[in-house]
C-alpha cells in the first residue's frame, strides 16, 4: 500500500537499511559467520519504504550496506541514498534542443508546455540535425525544473504594465501581516458571477465592495452595488468606520474611485494613511483576492438555484453569510476564526466620528474666483451665490462633494473651518426685481478736520520745492491766480 508519509521523509531508505544491518553492528557475528548472517537477512521479506510492498535485498547489497555502516562514524548518514552525479541534468535532451527550447521560451513566455513541445516537433522535422526529440514529459520536466513557467501577458500592453512585469521578475514577493487589529485595512471591488434583476426590469451584474482587516481577516463591511464610483466607495467605507473603528492605514488599488479627490481628502482629514498598491500589481492585495475566492466558492455557489435575485435580497443574504459563516469559520492562515482573533488581539483603532462629520470629511477642496458682477462662483457647471459680507474676496475656497451639491461650504483656506453655506443661484426668484440690501462693511468714517489738509507726500514735496528758493515755474493768467501766488 502506498504510504504518503514515506514519500515525504527523505531518510526513509536510510532508516530501512539501518534497521536491516543494525543488529549486526550491535551484536557482531563470530568470525566466519558474517556471510551466513547476511544470507539469512537476504532471505527475509521487508516492507518497501515507498510502496509498502514486500521486497527482498540481495546478498551483495546487504554486504555493501554493512561495511558502509561499520566504517562510518554516523551509520545512518552513510546509508542515505547518494545524489547522482548527473542529477539536475537533462540526459535525454541535446544541447541544441535545450538552446532551441530556451530561445523559444524567451520569445514566447506565454505559451503552454504543449505548445512549446509541438513547435519543437515541427522544428525537428524541418532540421534533421536537431536529432530525435524526447517525450513531452521530458520537456515538461525540464521546463519545470528550470522555472520556465507560463507567464500570462497583461491585457493591455502599456509601459506601466511592462514595468510591473519586470519588477515582478526582479523583486521577491513576500507575505506580510499587520501586527495589530485596525492597523491596516484592505479595500477592493469585485464583479459578481451572478446577475440581479433591477427595478427597471434589466439583468445587471453587480459589484461587491469588501473591506477586510489585515490582522484578523474580519470583514469590516461587505455590500453589493450597481456601480464603481467614488460615492459608492465613500458610502461603504463610512459604514465600515461606524461598524468597527477608524483604522491607521488603508490599502487599495489604483482605480478611478480610489484616486478621487473626495476619497483622498477624507482619508487625510481622518488621519488614515493611504497605501495604494503598485500599478498592475494585484498580488499586493492578495488577502482581498483570496476572500473573493471564498465568497464565490461558498456564498455564490449556494445561490445557483435562486432564479429571481434582486440587489436588496443579495445584500441581505450576504450579511447573514458573513456574520454567521465566514466570521465563525476557522481560517487556515491564522488557525482560528476571524471573529475570535478580532476580539482577542490588541487593536490600534480610533473612535469613529458621527455621520455628519464623515460627510464633511469626504469632500474635496477647490478654489474659485468670485464674479464681481453678481457675486457668484461656478462649481460643476452651476452658479452659487456668495453672501454680500464676502464680496470683497477675490478668490474663494469651497468644500463640496461632486455627487451632493446640496452641501457646499465656503471654508477658511488655512483651517478649512466652514464660514457659511452656499446655495445655488435662483434666477427665477431674481426675476421678481427685489434685491436685498448689501450688508455694510466695517469702514472708518472720514475726519472733517482733516478734509482740507494736504496728504503727507504733497506736504513733503512742497517743503522740498520751497527749500530750493526758486519761484513757481509758471505765469499766472488771471488776477485770482496772481493773488494766490503773492
């Protein structure tokens, strides 16, 4: 019977050989009886260390084992199987075949082994000097031994994709894990394998947004959506904050939603370090990718028989599966359940602010120039009115979210504190002809006693001119001018 444990033990042959000749070392036979003892051992049945079948060993083999063990300081090491002198070499492949195979793999690393073999067969038919070609198993074994594995080409051949491919070949890939709970979160979108029926009567493939804690593998939030926008991203992430805590760092890919100004500004406001993965390097977010396989293999597999599946129903089922199945199942990587590790491990999370504070955090900051004619500014193609008390400002700082223009604030450029709320321009209401009075600005009242005095600069110029001793360089025309010069 085949024994899996025997194949995994490299010393299985050494232990068998020592078990056979070891008694002769412990109790050496009298002089002249060694051959008789070895022949008696050769007549016995032994259990093959790999297959488990009955096997016998010849007298010369046992004699060689005996003398090798008797003359060695470590008998077990002396009885180990020696490495062949030609180990690691392709004995059945010629040097020309190996050169052709390596050149072929260098040119076409995305080919399968079967395709490489078929091309070598065709090449051998064209070039008789190549010699007889070995079997497919030999070619496959050689390529596997030398690490010539199939490399999938990126879908888009861009400079960034080529750079990522070269980086993957030159840099090692190592697993990592955050030391504390809430030290690092992972976030990613995933296209589902099932379609849902929307309210307008269409079948649409939904996307699920998952947020997972790196240390405990706990799902902070999981929800299905119909789009992959920054608004959807903020909607799910805000729920994760309110359900769990504020993490210290968040790892995402470089999708358009993850690069939105509102999202990046919110992480900065909440003091969360954004750690995007390198371009075209999804393996850096491997924990998230592994969870998608679990979701498809368990949750989506159980929904195969459900015909009419709506987005609301899918979200309800997903929440029940996450809380009662995934969180309580033993995770092979951490040897416990995600929920138990989440509760037992120390955390570095922070308290989450209220909903209004989260909405204000995930907004972008923009600079706009005020229109002097009507005291408005343009924002996303719409005009907003500026209160008259700020009509003296030429450049304004506004804070808003592109998906919700109901909340637009005029903020202080340094502290980002809200100064006032801005509302859209109502042209229909302004057509009535009624106008509000401008709020007076704080101005200094003129001093009547100083109204007839010359400014300081003119007084200085007059004094300097009089100090030259020259008369005024003009001729008066009328008597009034002449009298004024006297």
